[in-house]
């Protein structure tokens, strides 16, 4: 069932079920009251990443807060997509874009990775999660992706689940066509690794190529920015061996 894009959607932490009432957070109350200017009885859609999507109505309001009453289920809760997206954090504006697009493109887990050329050593996990929620609200997504704490490159590979194939974007690949490499791993559990703006170091690339659970793919003849590469790689994976 597709999302109803005509109604405002809100992510809430509260449990959802028939006739449950709750007050959304301060920012959400401000948005409903002073931006959308909704009256009592107005309906919105709410979801929490656990209980599916429900319609809810404003049952009471004051100058600073509203109270929502859950009405009826609209869509059942789907499972998280089984795709882990590993990425080197970028500078803030482009990182926001990268995270939002990863959510839209079907990532189930977002894993920041600190490589030798990573520009941002310690990304704000709370900001990443806020961007995930915003993308889910805007795009009708119910299974809100998990955001993990940043891990160093070597530690990520050492602790990797060997049953999950890790695809990495290799700017030094000898071909421009990613399809044969992707088709060779069709049916496997997958993860994608996109490097930083300066690319992977020679040592990191050698380490990746030596691991039996890693596959390298090219992204064509053009040099792509890291945030563009992320969207391109997710698109070609989903179209070739994913859920498209």
C-alpha cells in the first residue's frame, strides 16, 4: 500500500494503537499549531517505526502544545530493508543530503566509517538520526533505518559478518560497467561501502581487494563526488539485484 502524500506525516516515539492519546514533542506541536495552523479535529498520519502507520486527530490544543488521539490503522509495519550502507562522513550539508538519499533509496542500516581520508572524524549521530526521520516522514517510509556509531575502517572489516557481501565503489577498477560484478552476487545479503571525497587510500583498497567477502564495482567513466557516488551506487544496486 502506497503512502498518502496528501496528509502530514509525523514520526513519534509513542506506542500507537486505537484510542491512544499522547502529546507530540515541542517542535512537532509548534509545527502543527503555528506552521500548519491545524484546528481541533484535523487529522495527520503518525508512525513510530514499530506499529505501522495510523491516522490521528488533534483532540485538544493550547498555545504551546497539542494532544493527538490515534484513530485507525492505515498501513502495516514492514520490516527494515536488509541493506547496510557504510559511508565515510562528509562535511555537514553534503552529509545531510547523503543520509536522506540513502534512506529514500532503501538502506536499512547507516554505518559511518572513518577512513584515512575521511573529512569528518566524529559525525553527529543525533543529526544523522534527525535526517533519517525527516526523510522517512517526507517519503512515506515506515521502517526507519538504524543509525550506528562511527567505526574505524579496519575495525569494521575485522568484525564483518562474512555471510554478508560487501560491495565497495572502486575508482581504480579496470572497467566502467558495474553490472557483471553485481550480477555475480545476486541473492546474497548485501552492504555497500562508499569512500570519502579523497577516495580510499592505496592500503585500504588493497585490504578490501584481499577479502573474500568483498566485491569491487566501478561507477562509470566519470569522477563522481562522494555524495553523488552514494546515490549512483545505491541506484544501480537496487535496479540490478535489489528490490526494484
